[in-house]
């Protein structure tokens, strides 16, 4: 079997850009949907080389009524995916859920957001990762 020969690895580009369409919908209606959302969260701590890291997932199902004229003939999941404020609200919900479940304070929060249509409405999944900030015990010697 002939395999490809060795090749010099290329350096990563300075910038990777992606064009996308962003929208902004009425915030008051989204707020109502988030208040009514079914929220499920889970997570746990993993020990890694640089310390303990929290990995978690939060799923939100925003209830949609098919008879609501505001959502007739509209792909609401596509709107939610492109609305920066909806994504931010979902990330904040996931952050709050992670902070409630983690055994200590969370450091820099990294997440991935996925939006999809669900039988009950719009499903937003937020996967999170954050290092734990654990206080160090400093002992003082008696004088």
C-alpha cells in the first residue's frame, strides 16, 4: 500500500471569517418564552493536566403554540439561531445553571450553542466548559 509522502504543515491563518445573517426580534416576546422554558441541566468535574474543569450541558425548550399568529409561516428556530440576543439569553441561562451546580466558582466560560426545531417548540442546547477557581489555603505561622 502506497501512502502519501511527508508534507510540511502550513501555519494557521491569522483570521478565519464566516459570513452570516443576523436578525433582531422583539425582546419582550423572547423574554416571555424564556420564562416559560423547560430547562434541564447536567454537568460534572473532570481532572485535567491544568486543573479541575467543569463540563456541562443545558437544554432549553421554548414552548411554541402552532396557533399563535406571530409564528405562522415562520421558522422560529432559524430566527432564534440568528438573533444574537436570544443566543446571549440562552448562554446566560446556561451560565447560571452551571454556577448553581459546580462545586466552586467558575473561571472563563466557553460554550457552544445549537438551535433546532422540537415537537414542543424551539430547542436550544448550550454545552459549557469552564475551569474551576478553587481557593488556596494559606497557612500562617505563629509569630
